[in-house]
C-alpha cells in the first residue's frame, strides 16, 4: 500500500496545486482524535438525555450540522484545522448515534451491527483502493479520495461504537476492562508498526480502536465515584474535552505543526522511505484480519457461553424456587423495583435533584446486569430497557417536570412486576 501511494505522489505535474485536505499523523492528531471520540460519546448522551431530544431528535440535529460541516470541508482548498476537526467531532457524534439508533430504537443486536459495519467498512476500502490504488490519508488531494475518506471515518466510528458497546455491555466486561483491552490493542499495533507493519493498515486499525478507548475514558470521567468514576458528569466532561479540543486546534492553526508539506513548483515530492517490507502489504492485511477474527471470535464465544451458562443457572433456580408460581421472565428484579420506587418517592416529595441522583443507581445497575439478564428473555429486557431510557430522559432533563417524571417511573414499575 505504501509503495503504491508513494508512486502516486510523484506522478503529479509541476505547477499543480497539491494541498492535502487532512492533517499529518502526529501525537496532536491522536490526542484530538481521542478527545473528539469522548466528546462524541458524552455530547450525544447530553443531547439525548439531558436536553430530552431523544435519539431521533438528536440524530436529525447532528445530521444537519454534519452536512453543513462537510459542505465547508469539501469546499476548502486545503486543510483548515478548525473546519476539519469540527467535522470529526460531528461525525463522531453522528456515527455513535447511528449505532445507538440501531440498538435502542430498532433493537438490532450489537453482534449484527458490528458485523454489518465491518462489512461496510471493508467494501468502502475495497472500492477506494480499486479506484485510487491507495488508502493512505497522505494522498487526500482530490474530492473523490476525500469522499472515500469521510465515508470510511463514519463507518469507523459506527463500528467502534458497536464493538465497544458489545464488549462493555453485551458481554458484561464493563467500560474499564474494555478500555484496558482496547488500549493494549492500540499499543500492540503501534509497536507492530514500529517493527515494520504496513503504516496504512496500522493507522486504520488504531483509528477504529480509539473509538471505544475514548468512550471508556468518557465513562470513567462522567460516572459517580461510587461506581469507580470521577463524577464529573456528562455535561462537565463534554465542556472540558471540548475546551481541550479548541485549545489544541488553535495551537495547530497558529504553529502549522500538523500540515502535510506541499512540494515546491517544479519539484517532485520524495519522502524518506522506510525499510522495504519483508512481507507485502496485502499479505500483512490478510494475516492481521485473520488474527483479529480468531482472537475476537474466540473471546466472544468464551464470554457469551459463560453468560448463557449463568442465565440458565439463574433461570433454573427461579423455576425451582417459584414452584407453583410461574417465575418472572428476567428472574428477581427486586433491586430495580427498589431503586425505581425510591426515585419515585423523591419525585413525590418534589425533590427532583434527589431523584436525579438516585436514578444514577438505576442506570448503573441495569447496564451492569444487561449481559446477565438479556439472554434470559431479550423481548422483555428490551421492553424494560426502553422504559428505563424514558425515565432517564425525564428525570435528567435540564428542567425536569415532576408530572412526566412520575408518569415514566410508574410505567417502569408496572413493567418490572
């Protein structure tokens, strides 16, 4: 891949305006990328829950803003840090929402979303490479290449969201464990690149994996301290990271440290070459894909089998203890009933701030129980999950209404019986 890309660079005629539309890959690039990913996670939650836009409303707003940003990005003649990174922030939010809509609104399993986005990304890369003979972001000098680039970026965020949520929630690993696994994967491929792995292949793998890494970071910062977080909340986390992004982008706009150099008129762009790869890029790609499939497939099978075994044990225990009475489809849900009732008591006492604090327990306990409860009865789990989402939007709203909070909590209690 790199060889073909270098050949494509030296084929331009003298006098052409060769200005890259994307930044150089530096430490600044990866820093802002992770920050954008975290903002994408927390901002979508803030708009969806705190501002009560809902998934549909949030998706529409973010979709319109993304189209506006892409319009200015494509219209620009060169890489402009402000425009480029605003587009990345918005596409990270929209990519997250695509997966969330499939999972929460359409109830598409995360396994299916992960596979579907993997296929779509592979198709995008195949067509891109077939037409341009390179997947390197150092070659984004035409609108067609830029279109392929942004389509690939969208699918990487959607895929990263689906795979990260599958690990953290669907398989019950939690965001901290998921973050550790993802960080180790990123470090492994960064080291592999240093040792000769194709740079284009390493870049795109790391780009995908930084999505769940950023989500884990956002979850750690926003969660209450009793759940192992720093208790900054989604709103504060969003503003802190947005400020960090703006500061870094301003720095890059002034210093130009991330610009890809333009060759002088009449000269040919020739960059120092790394040592020739011992294994061709195509075989490296095939080997890495096979490795990822084997490792991820084995990990999924092991975790899923363990969860299913636990679900079967719990189901048998409930059936034996229930005797003449039919056991509930999800087993004993007393902990969720108690938290919901306590939250309702706060609302009835007109203590909406107390209700907002109490409802955090409901979200935490429900998310941690997803991997155990969902296999027992996916239909019933989805029904309760939808009701809990409604409670979170009403209670966590910027200006919560006591009547609507009470209504949503009572509806949830009815479904928990």
